[in-house]
C-alpha cells in the first residue's frame, strides 16, 4: 500500500530542513500542490504533532517520524517522504519529554481512519529494516526510493 500511495513529486532527498516544522510544511506543500490535501493540512499535522508526537528511535544511526493528521484535511490519500541532510528534532512517540533527532520523515495523508493504522504498521515494519533505512539515506533518486519501498 505504501508504494502505491507514495507521491514521487512529494519525495525530498537529502533535504536541508531547518527544523521539524520546516520539513512538515515542505512535504505538506508538495501534497497540496498535487491536490491531495487541503490548505489546512500542514497546520493540522503540526498541531497533532505537538499533541501526539511521532518521533521513533530506530535501531541504527537514523531515526524517523511519521506525522499525520485527521482525515478531514485530506482530499485523496498520499504519502510524502523526506530524507534529511542533517537531523531535526521531533518529540518521542512514547515519551514526549524525550527529543529524537530524525532524518527520515514519512508524512501520511490518509482519508480513512482505518487506513491510518494499517499504513502506520507498514511504515513501522519498513523502519525496522536497518538495510532499507541505510539505502534510503544513500538514495540519490526518487526512483531508488520507490524501488526500495516496492520490495
């Protein structure tokens, strides 16, 4: 499902994000420009991230975040993705007082509440594979990312 929903024009590789808000806004703008989300999506995703953080500590050197928001900000489903040239701070999903330096961000724009759970599980399974994470960070083309996630 992830490979089908990943929007190639909403993949940023080695993006030099200033902070978590910057990357969420950039990815949201890409989805908005393609007609996937309402203009309210970025603010809603950031508000949700402040209330219910999505930073995940992974086994390797790279950590991830999976920001998303309510379905009413979504026109049609899509996923945006960024690999970051340097880590930015998200707060930890389980312990919001803990900061997580993140270098991979999956921004989910899903239009069905049940699909959010399934997509979070799929993304979580990908994030458990250290080899895929390493290859994502090394990828220099959108086609490399798509090929990796289609496996």
